[in-house]
C-alpha cells in the first residue's frame, strides 16, 4: 500500500488548480490530476501536502492554511494496490502566473465545467467531481 497527499487550491473565480501530467509518471501518465504525491516513510499526510504543493508549484501555504477535505482509497492499476489518499484544500488569490511548474506539462487553474470534462487520473476522476459537489467547495464560493 502507498500513501498520497494531494492539494486543491480554488481561485476567486472558483477554478481548481490542476496538473496536466506528462508521459513520465508511473501512475496515470498523460492525464490531468491533482497537485501532490507520495507521503514519505515517517511523514504524516498534512506535512506531505504542504511539501508536495511547494515542490510541484513553488507555492508555499502557511501552516494551518490547508484543510482536510477527505481521505479515500484509490486503486492504482500501475502498482496493483489499493492506496490511501488524503485531499487537502484552500482558497487562494494566486493566479497561473504565480505557479512554477516543477512537475508535469502544466499546472493551471481550470474552470469547473472544463475540469469535469478532462481526461482525469484515477484519483482525480473521483476527487474533482466530488469536491465540486461538496459543501467545502460551496463554502469557498460563498465566502
């Protein structure tokens, strides 16, 4: 079993920060997914979420700035394992111009309807529509 921590940032328009994966990852190459990755041995999910966000985007969120949305189990065909994933989220005033792409083809804010129509990684196919339909996302839009 593997452990993963992922992050969803939501801009003032309600658009989600998503990563277009390139051909290199073992899991779900050439798809769209969430920013995030493996939780290292001895590491907890929350610090991994902050670390992965900074490594992949150059974005630093202050401690306590991310909130846990959900923990779920995802089957990764590439590994043949049922893995645990925690998804963290936050509202942000950042734009595409603030993102430094550290992994993948691009990392950009995507309009919700367009996000639902992308070829999504296995985890993102569950998380993106679930998050967009959640009270957590609605609360961000209402803030």
